[in-house]
């Protein structure tokens, strides 16, 4: 499965466009909540790298309602459980890059990264060659994580 990155595509917003479609498997949407959803990162730092985003577009965490913040944090927690069940990582990086200067690839739509990490997994290829080595396809990750969440 190939998708252009947001920067390469020159516009649009995957966090609005993909949930508007009905083919969650094709779009790698792992879970839909009421106010937010979980999607596999199409350009992951590690197998199982998930993104949690509100359905409503906003670029600033302070603009989210208490209900959105609660559901997003619940989905981040569930994402950790699903990734643990499938990949058994040693640790996690969980965070937000809010704004372009902070490294947000889609700065107009806030989203959380849930990245599994293992001791010694520095993935130096990203640092020196703008390349990632992934031992598993996104489709395989999707199937495994869907199994972990019971879907």
C-alpha cells in the first residue's frame, strides 16, 4: 500500500479525508470512537506506530473539549494495550508535535503518536539516510493489531 506523505501530496488532510471514507482497512483506521479515532501511521518509525486524532480539525490542544481530551487519552491507553499484546515493546514514545516548528507533518490537525520502542532500536537509517527499515508491512500490522483489539 502506497500513500503520498502530506508534504508530498501538497494539501488535504488525511485526518479528515480518510475517516470520511468507509473502507477502514484500506485507510488503516484501527478504531473509531465517538470524537476521535486510531489509525496506523503510513510512515511509521516502528512497526505498530499508531496515531490518535480527533475527528474535528483543530491545531491546538487548548481548543479541544474535555470530552475530546478524555476520549483521546482513553484511546492512547488502549493503543498501548493493543501494541503491547502484539509487539511486546520495552517502552513507548507518546507525544504530540503541535505546529510545524515542532515537527508536525500535518500541523492543521493535532494528533498523538504512540510509538513502540525496544532497547537498542535506534533505527539509525532514519537519521542518516531518510530511510526506514520495517520488518513488517502496514497491512500485516493492521491485521495483528485488529486481532489484539478484538476486531
